[in-house]
């Protein structure tokens, strides 16, 4: 994996593209599957349009840990593409440092594409630091395998959720 590419994840879902897009962009769906396994997500704001923002709070299974996060949408092309900048934030949406690593990049650029293939959807997610210092890039690169593993759990939840919606 090269630093320029960042993370590149691909997964096929047994669901039509419109539905996959819908569960990524509607708050009533998004909170039901996004995030680390076992964590709950409370969606405070979700305005999916260029310049719009998502703001949410993830809670650990025991309720002891809370992390706020935000997406600022850069490009929205229903039902095939979403581009957003992801950051940790406070409850009002101000960007803050990650609670787990002071060198974690403040901003991660994510590019999500959805391709319809015979009634199924191929999802590609590419992500990497934006305007990162060398230390931030190194922190991201070091944690990339863990981040990829985390997304496997998230995608498993998405898979199960999609099945429940059809």
C-alpha cells in the first residue's frame, strides 16, 4: 500500500445500488450500521450535499467512551459517488485531535464509489490524509492495517443491515 493511495477497500454487497446509497446518506439508516462493531451511533446532523455536514457521536458498548466525528461532503453524485472529509470533532462540529493518537491526521479524504453489477453493488472506498504533516502521514500509515480491519467489521454490519432492508 503506497502512502499516496492510502486505504483502498472493495466489497460486493448483495443489494441494489440505490439501496446501498440510501443507507449511506439517510440518517434513519446510517446510524444502524456505521462504526466499529458493538458501538452505537447517534446522528445529530446529516445534510448530504456538497458543503453539507454529517455530525455524530459514537458510544462504546459499555457507554464509557464517546467520540464525536464529522464528515464535510465535497461531492455528492447519487447513487454512484460520495466524497467527504472526515474528522474527529467536538459536539458542535469543531475539528479536534483524535483521542487515541495526537499525530492522527486532522482530516481524512474519503472517496466512495458504488457500481451496479447484476443487481449487486460493488463498493470501493479510498481514503487517506489530507494536508498531513510527515508525522500525521506516518501515524496513518502505521494504523492503516487496523483501520482496514475496522472497516471489515463495519462492512459486515452494513451487509447485515442491507439484508434486513430488502
